[in-house]
C-alpha cells in the first residue's frame, strides 16, 4: 500500500464522472489527518514511508487532483498511533492549521485517557483546538479493538467538551459497531448527559460493514448532538442507510486523508468487512492499468453520489453534506457570519402567505391555529412520532398529522410498499392490479358490502358517497352530523336562512362560492339527539337522499343512537352513510362501525387508511353502488397506484398488530394521565375529554382560553413537543413517549397556572385571541 502521488487516466475518468454536476465549489473536509514523520517511530505508517510532511497545502492539493472544488476547508487532527508523540504532533497540527489552513479550518487535539486532564482543558479553553480526537489504541487493554467507548473517551473528556461546546471525533470499535449494544448504551448515555458536546461518529459510525449502518444507526436517530462523517466508507448502502435514518442534515463529508489516497476499497463481508488493496490481492501488483481498483477517496465519493441520487437529494442537501453541516457542527468555534443562517419556519410561513392562498391547503395546519409567534410551521423530515423542523430541531409530535396518521410518520412497512410501487411505476395507461386486491380486502372486512370506489382524500370520498346516494335515490337532501370536508354539498348547510351551522364552523368559513341554489339541500342534526334528526328529516320532506354522520367523535352513542338513526333514515327512503375518515382504524377495526356494531349502507375511509399518502375509499352495498353506476364519477388520479399500495400495507399491519386496540389502550393511559395532571393545576380549569385514542384537553377559561392554549402550545414546543388541543395517539407513541409528554405537560401547566393566578395571560402569550378550530357537531 502506498500513498499515491500520481493518478492514472482511469482514476481521473472515474473521479470526473463522480464529481460532475455533484460537487459544490466550496467544501469542508470534516475528517483529515495531516502528517509529520518526526512524530512517529520509524515505519509506524509504512504507506507513508517516503513522505516527510503532509500538511494543509498537501491535503488540498491531493484532493484537488480529483475533487475540483475551489475551496477546501478542513477539520485537521494528527494520526493517532501508539508511538505518536502526541504533544509534538498536536502542537504542530494546531500551528499548521493556523499558518496554512483556510480561515474556516480548525484543529482537534488527539487525546489519550491517560493525558493530563488540566493540560487538555487549558488547550481546549485557549481556542487552539475546537475539540478532541480519540482512538481505541489509547485504551488500557491489549485487545483495543474491543474497547468500549468509555475506555478511550472517558467521562472527563465529555465534561470538558460539554463545557467548551467542543467536538468529539470518535471512531467506535467492537464487532457490530453501532449494532453493538454496549456502544449504543454508552453513546446514548454520554450524548444525553453532555448535550453541548458535539459527537462526530467517524466512518458512518464505523459502518465498514454497511449492515451495521442499516441495523445500528437507529440507536442514534433521536440523539440530537450526534452526526456521522462519510470518511473512507466505500459502499453506497452505508450512505443510504445514514441518509434514510439520520437525514441529510446529519451526514458530513470527510476524506480520511491520507487514507483517501490509497488504492483500494473496503467491502462488507458477511457480518464484518475486508479492506481490498491491490497488494493484498496480488503480491506482484505493479501497474495501475492492470487493475480497476481506484483511490479510496474516489470510491467513497462515487458511492456517496449514488446514495444521494438514490435518495433523491436536492443540491441544497448535497451542499449541506459537503459544507453546511460542518459549519453548523463547528458553529461555536467559527465566526457567526460563516454559519448558514437558520431557516425559521415562521419566515417561510409569511412568504407562503403571499404566494399560497391560505398559506397551505389544510386550515388546521396554519401556524395561527397553534401559535402564530413560535410555531415551526415546516418540517424537514418525520419518522415514527418525531418531526424535525427546518433547523433540524426534533419534536415528539402528539398532533398526529392532524389525525391522518395512525401508525407513525414514514412507517417503514407502508413506505416500503409505496416505494415498491414507485420503483415499478405508479401510473400508466393500464390499471394498477392492487386496486382489485384492496377492493376484495375491503369487501371482506365489510360483509354487508359488495363494491368499493376509490378517491384521494376524505372530503373527496365523502362527496363521492353523497353523489352515489343521490344517484341511487334520485333525491338530493342530506341530513348530516359532524365534519365532512370542504365541498359544496356540505357547506350548503350554511346557505340557510337560519344560522343553523354558523355556530359550528370557523368564523369566516362562510359558504362563499357555494351556489345559493343548493340552499336547503343539507341540514345538520346533533349527535345523540334523535329529535334534531327528526327535525332535519322533516325539513327535507320526501327529498332525503342520505343521512351522513361520523359514527363517534367526542362522545359515545347513547341509547342505540346509531341504530335508531339508521332505522329512521331507511324508513324515510334515505341511504345511511357513515363517515369513518377520522374514526376508521382508530376507534375500531376496520372502523368505529365494528366497535358500535352497526352496518351502514356506505362507509367512507381516508386518513389513517393510507397513513400519510393520498387516498380515500367508499365501501358500499352492492345494490346501491350498482344503482349509482350511471353517474359519471371519474378522475385520473383516483387510479394512481400509491394510495392502494399504502392502504394494503396499512390494513395488513393494523390487523396483524391489533393497532386499533393498542392505540385505544395507550391513549387511555394518556387520557388518565392528563386528567390526573389537570387535577393538580386547578387554576388552569382544564377539561379533559375525547376518546381514549384521541384525548382532548381544553382550558375552561372563557375569553382567556385561546391565550392559555397558545401559551401551552408554545411552552410545549420549547420542551420538544408538538401539541394541539387534540391528541392523536399513534402506534409510534410508546409508553415512554406518553410519560415524557405527561411530565412536560405537567411542568408546563405549573407555569401556566402561575401565570393565570398572576393575571398575566395576555401579557405572556403576547397574542389576542387566535383563530379557533371547529366546534364539531359530533
Ligand atoms: C370525519 C371527517 N370527514 C371528512 C374529512 C375531510 O377529509 P379531508 O381533509 O381528507 O378532505 C375529515 C377531515 O378532518 C374528517 O375528520
């Protein structure tokens, strides 16, 4: 193995293809070793035997042979070796970076656990170094490759890095790397105990076996102060795993210079890995033209590029990997103006307001619905019950995607099913066969039903159900209870001469644009109030096409309410439509109808049925569906493949894990916890209600309620939670997360109670009354 001075034309070609239209002009090498022969015993590094000094200048020149970036900054640290004179090496590296490094380049100090702690502290506090590089060879055991993290990165180093907001560059060892449970436990504990220390896990957390990355990186997904560097990893699988599990904001490019300049690559072999170098394969290896092995640095770059392409990263993501993430990681040690300005969601929200009507398509997602002053508004990624905002701050989210998500965000099984569909193509002239498989599944789940139709959203599917009912009966009147979407048939209720619906919808949700001719076609009734249903039906006379209702929302039916509604509807010649858009899969499997033991004529699903992908379905009795066949109900994207692929995966998972029951039980724990917490803070006058799977919590403070609610949202966000007055429990909310939420809510409520008692709600919340959500009929 030899440090390569000259690249072959083959190397140049490979490198040119790897960097073309990929590499940013300015890059930051987060993992690079300058070298000076004087600091080591003779022949400590055989591959550098004829080299005396490789400093910052040589580093940049070497990389620029195949990475034509205009500027290359570096985080430099000496090569850890048993024989290294660490003192001399560290002093030289710091001086070299000062003299020859770019202004943004920085140095790390190579430290052994046996080093003098106060000397290390002095060096770090002086600003000479922005952190520490540790290595297993300094651990006090013969088999250093089995060293635990603490054996070469002991607690005192973490304490010091926490104090100085320094970086720890750590190459973990032990077979299994991040899959090793001792490594996982150490890193989780230490990163949590010292949150201001910034951990860089070298070599994708030493995933020379990409399998370690796939399986092990999950252990640090919620460790906010840990990132990985790409150095010397030569397999795109490892990078793909890192991008998928950690996201592009936690992946930093590094070269591992001067290892990057060796010919070879590391490959996964079974559970471990093997370094291929030409000299290992053929002892008589000479001419580079006889091999296709190129430089480690070029291999790594090609693989990284492939992973970025496969993951569909944007140029912005790639710039982050090569530059922005390094600057953010080193921010405490760099001039403020060098660090990319953080995008605050609120600024983007203000821009959105100017170019998107309403800011975004769903009223309930508007920042003002939560807290106009602090709501992060936008996400960069989401996974399980967690959401990362534009600044990569992580939150545990109990608002459940405004009720659309039951399993968890980016559920792996649903994502895999959708990814398969996307990979194979999701839309073409022919029909997606999964439509049929899904229809048969849905019909089997609803023994009274014979046919289905698909839509791509809840309101969409509800409108379809009303059209079907109207087509099948030849009538137009609808008596309804609950919320059913934005369409004309529903908002027509507000066209009445009376104010029947005005009290139930948001102020400003006037039926503007809804034809006045629809007046009188939709009439609301109240849940558990048979007399109001009678009144609605009476109002519609002999024109009742359908009774449409949410089967349950905030209360359970009393006195066989649903059976009575169904009977009354059918007696009046109407079709009984149950809207399971929110209740479906959440309050029972396949819906609330199974919990309540009812058999409607049409059942409508969306939201949880596809767990975050656009979809909706109407499941209906055969005769009714056939009677509506003559009605033109047709749309291009109702045939897209993504929704059915997602729905099939969701149904399979929800059924096999018993998710509906699980969520009901876990939500029960949450609801009880909220009630106990409410009792501890009487000044807040909290009312906890809703179903166990969807507890609700509101402040009974009259005109002050919106102020208290805003403060609650804001203070919970500061504690790392996204909440609204509705808690949508997901499978991804395990008991530990529920307990975390309850603890945070209790602390928050203690603060709000004090503010209420001091009469300072208006002052503290800083807002007048915000927009309020729907007051629902059901
Ligand atoms: C019961 C019910 N029906 C219909 C809808 C409308 O669904 P979408 O927002 O997907 O159009 C909703 C949405 O909240 C709902 O809760």
